[in-house]
C-alpha cells in the first residue's frame, strides 16, 4: 500500500512538472563558418593588397554573435585547414606543432566540424592528427575506410536548456571527388535517410541539423549536385535546418519549409539559423526558424588572440614566400591569358609536360589579375600561379576526345556578338587551354562547332590519333566536367609525386635566369580586342 501511495505521488508530481513545462519556449542559435581556407589576416597573401578575409577579423564578429545568446552552437563546414600558404608551410616545416587553425577554433568553442575536400589534401593521417588536437569532433556519417568502418563520428548531440540538438555530418564533394587511399564515400542522401530517423527516435533529438560539405546555389532551377542542400530538404524528412558550404556567394533561404544557410568563403561572413521552440506534450517542437547571413565587421581591430596563436606560422610563411626565385626575362601578364597565347600559361604547360612527359598539357589561366614583371622575382609571385594542392596526371586520349575537350572549354565564351563576352556560369578555373597543339575557337558559332584548325606538329589531327595529355588531379577527379564530357573512364598512366605548385617552384628555382619558350599557337575567331576583354573582366 505504501509503494502504491508513493507511486501515485510520483505520478502526480511528474504530471505537474510536465504541465508546467508544456508551453515554455526556448531560442537556439546555430552559427557556422566554412571555406575559411586558413586565411588569417585581411590581406591577399600574394599581392599583399588589403582583402576582405581572415580569422583576425572574423573571430571578433563570431564571438560577439556567440555572446548574444546563452544557447548558441558554432560549427564548421570544412575547407578550413588548407588553403593559404601558411597551411602548407605549417604542414611541411612544422608538422609536430599544433595546428594554428585548430587552436583558434578550440578557443572559440566550436561544437563540431565536417571535414572538407581540401582538408584531405595533406592526407588522411595528417587530418586525423588535426582531429586529435581539436576539442570538438570531426563529423561525417558517410565516410568509411576500406573495411566499411566509419572514419569520423557520424553526429554529435548535446542538450541545452532541456533541448536536445543533434548535428549530422555529411560529406558531399562536388568536384573534385576526393581520392584518398583507403577512404570510401557513400551517397550523402542515402546515409541521411538512414540517420535522421535514428536521431529522431533512438537519440530523441528535438532538433536535427544537417551540416553538409557541399554547395547550394542561389537560383534553384534543376536538382543537381550544386543543389545537394535543397535536395536534402526535399527528400529527407525530419531535418530542421541545413548548413551548407562550397558556395562562392553567401545564401540564406527556406526550401520546402527547411531553412538553409551558407556562409561566404574566407571568413567574409557567418551563416546563422535561429530556432524558436515550444514545449508540447513533453517534447520540443519548432515554432519558427530564421536563416541569416552575418557579415564580418571590417572595422574590427585584428584579434589579438588570433595574431598571437599564428605569430610563428605567419613568420615562417613570410620568410618562405619572400625567398628569391629567379631573374625573369619577360613579363607574366594574366590579363589576356584567356583569349590569346601568353607566356604565363606557356610556363604552366612547360612544367606539366616536364613533370609527366606528356605530348599535350591542359591548364586554366591562373587569373586575369596576376602580373609578374620581369626582373628579380620571389617565391610568393610564383606560388600565386598554382596555390592549390593539386598534382599532375598523365592520361591517354584520342584526337576526337581532344576536340571534345576543347569544345567543352569553349563554353567559357558566349557567342561573339552578344554583349556579354564571358559565360558566367563557367568559372575561370574551369576554362582550360591546351598546349602542344595549335587550334582556333570560333566563338561566332555555337558550342560543339567551335574548334577549327586542330593540328599537332603542323599536321591535322585525326579522330583516331592517340595522345598523352597532362592535366591536374582536379580535372582527373571530375573538376569542371571535362572527364564526363570526353567520356574518359580509364585510369591515369601516372600521377606526379609533387603538387603542380612544387613542380613549378622546382623548375623556376633551378634557373637563375628564366626564359619562357614561344607560347602554343591558338586564337579566337573573331579576334577579341583587348579593350573588350578588359571590359568583360571589369563587370
């Protein structure tokens, strides 16, 4: 009888507490960074010009937003540990020193990070060392080793003010597909369909946030890989919010009732989603969700903690980049590099062919804003021509595939009579020029009929001819869609041990005086005058 009485009292108290809690409200805020690329100071590392970037300006804005609410979580969507030269130098020169970016994130109180495609550039063992230094987990539910075991934690869950919040990590490389030995990536959509119900039921999460290393473009026309965040909102029930990355522009949107936020790169902004929740029937439900973009305050003083943490790394970077490289005999001018033969592109062709022994070489312009004047030069100037960690692959293609490759590249131009010269849906980094052969691009014609006078050694190239061509591992892995366009399904004949940048620097530093051979002959039809080209890039 006594036990029954105690049980009744316990039930009455529980009902009373439950009734008191029902109707109460909470506010949860998610803050997110992505694609900071190890940028520290608001300065371009190559031109040394002021730039809207870097942790030294980002961190004060992040901390101010965090301190505005007692229930704020900070997460990262990847591509944060690799990018600027400091990251490479820290990896090569001081690999036993604690990663300065991880130290910054530790001090900021990050909850979790989804590793990005670029974060694997120094290898999985290096990334696992960084994870061990972090006071927060790396999460990715769809990355497995060769035995099918999860390499990272699938999710992280915490409770604040009685609200259980779960963050599900999803890795979706758009391009390139990350090729790390011993690592397999399952389709993020399939994995999310498995995990979200588990987080809702077994883990009893009140909020489920998908943290995706993938992009979400501003205009949603057709469902494709660029819109994986929106596809997730459409196909996976039970998600309350999505943090995306890899977009060149910040984005906040609501799609099918699901808020999506994506920050700008280089720390130019934060992404945020604020949730208002109400207690109903013993569980929390979302009343409203508001995505937003918070611009980094450029008036912020440089954060002293960031500057202290990175002092040695920045000193190492400056000493390395300021090293004398070579006496350059001709200007390297990027302004015309997309429309006519130039020494700057020819130099890249020479390096790729030298590294692989290939007959042909395909490279994009390093940028229309790059100018290296003849005379004494530094490592910094040449580093800017190949800042990424891509290596060089040699593939074997037919003459027909070469023609298709060039037609795919020619999408970069609109029809010549159109007011807009450049097709802005094709990034500059995805427009290749081919060295070792001669050709013309007739941009008065539609794509598919633009390549003319395609010759090798002065002779017309036949569809059945076979050539070796050097390309970046970014292209080999799918970047820019070239491999799909030419139907390449094979394996490369070789991949260089060193990156393109290190091959370039090895070549340049070996020559006290650098002369560049005559550029590969190619042209556009009609001829594009330089005034029009300048106008196209100034828009």
